[in-house]
């Protein structure tokens, strides 16, 4: 209580003030509680019409309470009540469709643009890993078994015949996913999730995962290239690979953003820096899930039914161009139109 001591008149004024107006406050609070938990249809037409009237009454009460220096607890209660009323009556309320539209049109591309440095680092690490894996297997084929697990290799190794390797690329199939393709997709999805989830450890696990994934890609290419099937393997992988590898690069970038923010928080605390980085990273990762889903559809439907190398490359390159335009170029065009 902030009432001056010994002023019975002020106490009586507060009691009278409450008695006259408290019923309206409680009614407004009850209506807000019902409509916030459910929806406007939870109220009758008369109750909906009374909401703005009760809101203005609460604002008037707050104004009087502040002007006359009444009970501080009462002022705090009225401030909170008026704030709730304002957000409900005048705040922006978006439908699910609007929120989804905003995510795809603005939030997700903005998050990827924000992560552009980390994305380039992640892409560079993949390339470095691929070159290293290719060179290691070329120098000593025993490196292949050390880099690629038997379950991922699917029985394919540097000693496999060209015919066996070719059967995977052009076997077509009555089913959408070969066992090797399904495992490869599962593996890449796990890499994407882990590259993000382990980023908190100062980004070191994310960097190592991206490098190792590139190393496996390079080792696999060496086996096929040694049999004259490198170009064919590139087409087989590109249908879904451009989308899938881009998604992994973004996931790694999101993990790096969190890890570097924790390692170098600047003027913020480590928790505050991680929270700020986490908002951007989490938005990017929701998009990564969408990209992996699209990659799975491309892999399942296209890769085993389209056996022409040029068509495979056209689909893969087209998808990569589509992602680049979506994330980076469309914003430039929009700004140019203005």
C-alpha cells in the first residue's frame, strides 16, 4: 500500500473506488480469459460488443488510479489488465495460413541470408572433405573401409566390378528406393540433425561432421571414377543431392552460429548470445526439414526412374538454382522493383 499514513479519507476513497468499478474489471478479466483460451466464438454477441467498452472503462480506472496515487498493487493490476486487453483488441492476430506464408516468404529466406558466412564455410568444408576422401582412397584403397561404414557402402568397394557399380546407377527399379539409396538418405538426415544439435560445443562437432560427410562423398566418387563411372555417379546423386547437401550445409551453418556465439558472445552473456543465435538457427532448421523432405521425394521417385545422365543433372542443377534464387536472388529483384 502507498497510502499516506493516517488519512482515513484516502482509505475511504480507495474503498469507494474499488466498490464502484471492480465489477467491471472482473467482468473484463473473465471475458479475456475465456476468449484467450478458446476463440471469439466462445463469447456471445453481447459479450463481444462489451469487450471494447470494458477495456475503455479499465483504462479510465487506470488513469484515475495513477493520478490520485492510489494503491500500487491496484495500479499494477490495472496496467496488466489493460495490456492484455490492448493486445487482444488491437494486437496483430495472424491466421495459421498467414504464419506459414510469412515463414516461407520472409522468415526462412531471411534466416538463410543471415547465416551466409556460416553456409559458405560449411560448403567449403564439404568440398575440402570430398577432396581429402578422394585423395586418400586413391593413394591407398584401404582408406575406403575406414571412411565408409559397411552398412553405407552396401557391399560396394574399390574391388567391385564396373558391372556391379553400374547396376546401382541404372538398375531403374520397380520400387522407388533401393536399399543403398534409403540408407544414404537416412545417413544424411542424421548428419544434418547432429551438425545442428552438437553445435553448442563451440561448433567443433559440426565442423568435424561436415568434413567427414564430405570425405565419404569423395571416397565414394573415387571408387566409381576409377571404373569410369564418376560422371554417371554425379548424375545419380545430383537429383536429390544438391538439395540434400545444401540442407546439410545449412544445418551445419546453424550449428556453427550457435557454437561461435557461445564461444565469442561479445558484450552479451553466453546464454543471451546463444538465445539470439538460436532464434535464427531454429528458423533455418525448420526449413532444413522441408528441404530434406523434398530431397527424399526427389530421391525416391526420380533417381530410380530417370536413368538418363543429362536429365539427372538437369534436375539436380535446376533444384540448386531454384534454392539459390529463392534464398538470395528474389529479394534483390524485389528491392530492385522498389
